[in-house]
C-alpha cells in the first residue's frame, strides 16, 4: 500500500487495503444470529467486493433470506502484534451479479476457482458497500461512507480492456512483470503473472503468492483508459530499472 498517498484519506486507505486482499471473513445472518465463514475475495475496478459462492454453502442460504453482510479484511499478516496492523470491515448487501467481465476478473485473481466456477450451483455476488469501518492501527479509527469508498471516476474503458491487457503483458512482457516484482516490491521467485489492473495499481501472483503494486499518486486518478494504462506500465518498468 502507498502509505504517503492514503494515510490522510481513510477512504483511499481502505480501498487500497481491499485491493490487496484475496480472502475475507464473511458474516451473514443465520436465524438472526451472526454466522462467520471464510471466502475468497476480489474487488471490481471500482473496488466493489466480488464473491463466488455456492448455493449449497450455509452463508449463501443465509444471504437468500437476508442479503445484509459484513466482510472483515485483514492486512495484519507478518506483524508481531496484529493489533498494530490495518483491518477494514465493510458493511452492505450481497446481490447476485452474473456479469461475465466481473466473473473473468474474479477468476484471474483466483485461478484455482476455475475448476468449479462453471458448476451450476456457483454464482457471482457483488457487495453493495454502504459503509466501512477502518482500523489503521492504535488510535486510527474511521467510519467510511460507501460512496466515498468506491473509486468514483469512470474507468469503464479500462475495465473492458483488462483481460486483453493481462494477456498481452503475461505473454509478451513477462520480463517487465518480473522487474515489477523484484525491483519495486522486493519480491523474489520466478513466474510472476499479472492478474489485475485498475486505475490505482496492478495485482501480481505466483504459485499462490500475491502482491499489490500501486501506481504513484501523481498518475493514479488519470489511468482510466487502455492507453493510459500502457503508459503507466511503461513508467513502472522504467522505475524498476532505477
């Protein structure tokens, strides 16, 4: 996460935290009692949460009766004291959202789910965020309005081109992706793949290991088209050489 960009804006901080998460604790209502479960997690280009759920799962049955949910996103891994780390609770409603583009985005972030995503009982849900509760460490606690949490600018052209951009980068520019991981994120290993791009950064993955690289604040809000994305990726590759 880009601390300098987000530390003074809880909504941006929370959104970037969510973009870097791959799983969440999902809370639903079971006959009026809280029911918690672990789910795979991704967000759309605007940061709306996406969940791929089976009709057979208890949490999905709960949602059918009451779509109100909360998602706990935990970014405390690796800290000696987890309570000094950041976490975000998102509250909203989980609604069926069988959009092919969003499904492809989810599968790109979770390729292991491709083996069962086509089963007739699995469906994509989009969470309409109503508000969020951010704890960014001791004494850093904020409520975030749902509209403020989402990325507000229209990035539709970038979203529509995302799968093509990922294919092009992974097939033709694996060397640049490797430099992003090693030169900008200090992540070792080989075989890094780009799994997502949005106006605020890119997502990388190798053998189940994930990494998030945010664009510099000076360009993040202008990357709304494929052309702007290409320019930003070239800029990242150049920065990785420095």
